[in-house]
């Protein structure tokens, strides 16, 4: 089991901006209703611009058990996010979770 399914900190720590061409109304796969337009070419996942941020597609309790409601259709920033990366560890700290890469 991936640490991600028991974490979700990244989904509640960062803004998620991506090309409008990743939305399903522009030929992509991200459900249009989960994205807010920023410009003619850029949009943001709903909820990630809140303070504190929390992606609208995130289901579950951070640090316990989570899932992405659109995992198969998630935008490129989510696909590219790496478990255990510096950004991952930063998100985990924000939510008072222990580091994955404990030395």
C-alpha cells in the first residue's frame, strides 16, 4: 500500500494549476466542474485556492485514509507529484505527519 493512500497532505497543501486543455471540455480528462478558470489557458483545481487549501477531489481524512475521487483523470501536477519528494515532505510537515524519509 502506498503511503499516499494514508496521507493526502499534498492535496491539502498546494495550489494545483494546469492547462485548460487537460479539462474534459477541452479534450482532456479532468472533470470541468472541478476546475476554476484563471486565464484563457490556465485553470486551478477547486478548493486548492482556499486557505487552508484542500482539493475538491480529495476524499477522506488526511493522515489516516484518503483517496482521489478523480485519480484516473487527475491533472498533470498531481500525476507528476512524487511520494517522498521535498514537496511531499513539506506537505507532511504542514499536517504534522512524520517524514517518510526518516534518517
